[in-house]
C-alpha cells in the first residue's frame, strides 16, 4: 500500500512537471512569436519611415512584446574631461508605467565601468538595481527602476549609443529571447542611423555644391568689380586725379587683385592636394620673419601684433605663408578686433598661433570647421564665404608633417599651426583627418510630447575593443 501511494505521488509529480514544462514552453513560444512580430514592425518603421518618428514607433513595438515598462535609445557623448556620457534621444512609455514622467534622461558611465566595458565589446548588459553600488543605485531607485537590459548600438566598428528596456515592478532575470531580440533591434537602429547619415550626407553634398558655386561667384565678383571699377576710373582720365589719389586707387586695385589671387590659390591647392598632385618643397624657414612679413601684406581688420622668439621650421615657404594668411583672414572675418600672432616651439615642433578675442567657434561646429566648404551658421559668420580657408590650411600643414588645432583658452580663440623643427630622417606620411559620425539632423528626442532636435556629435573614440 505504501509503495502504491509513493508510486501515485511520483506519477502525479511527473505529470505536474510535464504540464509545467509544456506551459513554460508554450509561454516561451508565445513570447518568441511576439518579439519576432515586434522586430518585423521595428524593421518596417525604420526601413520605410512609415511615421515621422520611426525610432519611437520601433520602440513602442518592442516594448509591447516584452515585460518592460520603458524603452529608450541613447547616444554617446564626451564631456569636457573626456569621459563617455549618454543622452536619451528616443523613448516609449508602457501603459503600466508608474505615475510620473521619466527624468533619468542623461548620465555618465563613470560609476558603471563594467557595463561600459561590456557595451564597448558589443555585449548586452543586464542590471539589477539592488546589486548596484551607491550613489548610482540611489539614482535608479529614485526613478523607480528595478531592472534594466541594455544592448549596444554600433555603426561599423564604432559604439555610438544603446537601446534598452527598464522594468519598474519586477527585479527578475531577462529571458534569452528578450536579450536576443534587443540585440537584433540594436543592429537595426545602427543600420538606420548609418542610412540616415549617408542620406543626409548626399543632401548636404548637393546643397554644398550649390552654396559653393554661389559663394565662389560672389567672392570672385566682389573684388573683380572693384578692380574693374577702379581701373575704369583711371582709364577714363588719370589726369583728373592727384598723384596721391591715383596712388590710392592703384593700391586698391592691387589689394583686390591679391584677394582674387588668394581665392584662386586656395581652390587650386584644394584640388591638387585631393588628387595627390601638390608639390611640397620644404626648407629651413624663419617663422618670426615670415609672420611679420605676412601681417604687413594682408588686409586685416582690427589690431594685429606679432610676438614670440626666432624659430626655424622645416616647411615649404609658399605653403606656410598660405596657411598663416588663411588663419589671419579667418580671425579677421570671424574673430574679435584684436589679433595676436605668437611664434615659438612646443613639444618638439615649431608653432605659430593665431589668436583673437572673439566669441570663438560654436560647440556644434568645432568638429567640422576644418571640413571642405563648411561654414558656421553662428554669430559673426560670413554667409558668402567659400569655406575653404581652414580646410586648405590643415591640408597643407599635414602634407608638411605638421597640423592645425583649434582651442579656446581664457576668452581667446586659438588656431595653432605646428611644423617640424628640422628635416625628417625619413619620408613623412601625412596623417589624414579622421572622419567623425554625426547624429542625423532628423534625429529628435522622441518623447511622448514631441521633443526637439538634438545637434550633437556622437562619441568617435568609443570603439569595439
């Protein structure tokens, strides 16, 4: 009788386990099917742009298929100290989200080093608030987050942001189905950003061509009109002017002709450098004397002074003068009324720093001021400039084994040219500029109340290790 009871109990236990296993398998299959449907909807939203907020639409589909209460997409940034930070640019809130709006919309990884390393390696991260250390744990608790699942977003080999869910009720584990689905969705978002960047790049290229033609026409027409006008005055009767007046008109013709020459030089230099046909003939160059000579020959508004110590550089005289002239012209057009040219040496290189007391470059323009044909749209910009001066200057500096850097120090804008102090022992291979990745202009903070455009450069140094 005892064996019979034990046997019956064992049978019942086995049946119960089978039923539980089948139920769990059925639930897992149902969840897998929901996530697959969500991924299909996510793909459709990102590929076909069926709505004006494709990222939010994709997040809404993903959130409905999981146990999460909030879904988000963030992009990487870099703070002044060089630390990687994050900022949410799209979000979706579940129907059972606790009362109140999400407020944890930006932050730093400085207290989550393990998560940072896993994301950099392309691995998902599961977070339990109870296992976090203070003070980041207190921030999670204040937001009501019990658990979080994060997947990295990559463009090529570069980690640019993250896609994540948060659970505000349970602190259980995320299923492998949810983890795999989130990783796949992160790949879709990365591909979407890459396509958007390429699309906007093509649009910007077409617009840049039109702006370039208009700007070149304007910059050629302005000095050319002055040359023709002044020359016409002299041709119509030079005897009608005093020697002083005639000399002044001739000086104006000369100055405007130089403007034309400099513009054509920049255009030709840019094209030759791009095609690899630019010849560099370096020699020993007395930088202080060159700078004094250039300042005396370039028409610059405001006060200009040359300071420093005699320094010899190994550079092409013609190209070095072109660089310094472009930096002076840039400071005169966009900078303050006081310009200082400093000559010296630093870290084994000869340096020429052109600084002014103007407002400086807007933060969102810093990474693009050396791009071909790029013109800042901020205060003090010149709407009809070609946008070649700084890009040509950096091209030439790098072809001579140097570089140009922008810095903002103590209320002054610094453009520092560095050149070799002496001839290299072997041929110098110029280091070409590294192309950064920018968030598409259409990328917005897609919260429940709309949001505003975010103009930012994604972190370009956080790469897969």
